[in-house]
C-alpha cells in the first residue's frame, strides 16, 4: 500500500513540474525581450499607472530625454509599463500626436508594455475590450513585471 502512495505522490509532483514548465514557456513568450541592446549602459523601466494626460506626456518626455542623454538609442534600454488607469496611454482613440510620439519612440527601440489584468477588468466593466495601438507587449500582471525587471537590473522610474 505504501508503494502506491509513493507512486501517486511522485505522479503529482511530475504533473506540477510539467505545469510549471508549460507556464514558464507561456510567460516567456508574453514578456518583452531583454538584452537586444548589448551596448546599453542603462536599463530603465518607466511606470505609468495614472490616467492624467500630463503624466502620460511626461513619461514619453522622460523616455525621449533618456535617449538624448545617452546620445544613442542603443545605449539605453527603455521600457514603459502601463497598468491601471495608465493603460489609457495605449488607447487607439487617443489624439494622433500622441500616437506619433509613441511610434517615434518605438523606432528608437522603446518597448511599450501593457497589463493584461487591467485590460480584462476594462472588458468586464465596459462590456468590451478597448481598442489599443499596435506594437504593444502584453504581460499578465503589470506589477509582477516591474518586480521581475527590477530583479534583472532595470531601474524603476515613476515620473
């Protein structure tokens, strides 16, 4: 009887390990790439969790100023993570000038990341998902993404 319990326990452990590995593969596909700027002198994560248009503009200004400071977009790795009310920065219905600024920063290698939990909440509350700009990276939990990036050498800045 003891042998059967051990076998069942081992099966449960193997199932858990297989599920963890599958989850790790899915998470890695969702996360934005890191290390695609081998000459970067700094890795900066800009947090946006405010609806305020002045703060949204400031985040974009800070990204642009960092690129100017380092003198070359290849010398600074920048990611902007939006969650909560901050995801409104990525709404497709925003004014064209805002979308142009985002597109310009994307050309310089800035990555724009959005929290899927926030999008799911918006879809549930509003009855439909918001239409977003193209070129975003999706992570399940914005705050968890901040924690992981911080562990991996990114400096968190909340303008």
